[in-house]
C-alpha cells in the first residue's frame, strides 16, 4: 500500500485535562495542539515525537466511538495511523485486496487531514487509519 510514515498513534483517554500533564512529563514536551472534531464527537491533543505524533482522544459525548471504546476496553491504544498519498486510491486498492473498510470515502479529521479507517477484523485486530495531508 506504500505508506509514507506512521502519522500518529491514537490513545483513548477519559480526560485530556488529566492525561495531558502525564504525557507532557513523560515525553518532556508540551502538547502543541488541542482540537475538537465535532463530527466525530471527540476532542484531541497532540504531541510530536520525531516524525510521529501521539494523539490523545477524549470523547465529547456518550454515543461517540471513543466513549464506546473506553466503555468496552478501557483507556489505551485506539489506533495506528499511516500517512499516505492518494487516499482514495489506497482505499480502492485495500478493498480490492479484501480488506474491510470502515470508511469507503475519506472524511475530515483532526489537523485538517483527510482520513479513513480500515476495519480491525481485516487487519489482525488493529484499527488502522489512513491519513492524507492535502496541503
């Protein structure tokens, strides 16, 4: 599928207010951005570690995917995201290869990226996100 690099690792948390200070101390750096993605009912916080980012995900409603994830599995790693070029083409190739898609078309994510998820039933239990920066 020719990914460029790991874009970020998503970690589900109950509270950004509680988790940001922990990650700032652990990583030795400040959170550089907090953003709400209304359509996904999530609030995000980002840290940069080399070329990869850590994305903390706090649900903004009880019916959000992150709230359901935390209720079912608890806080922790939610997904791994890969940077790609031609996201629509990558989705088509993935589907043609038998990979089950959660998103058949890209949608807007945090930091202005176009994103789409691959179903963990087709990726050995790991929720994978493909991201494209069109800037």
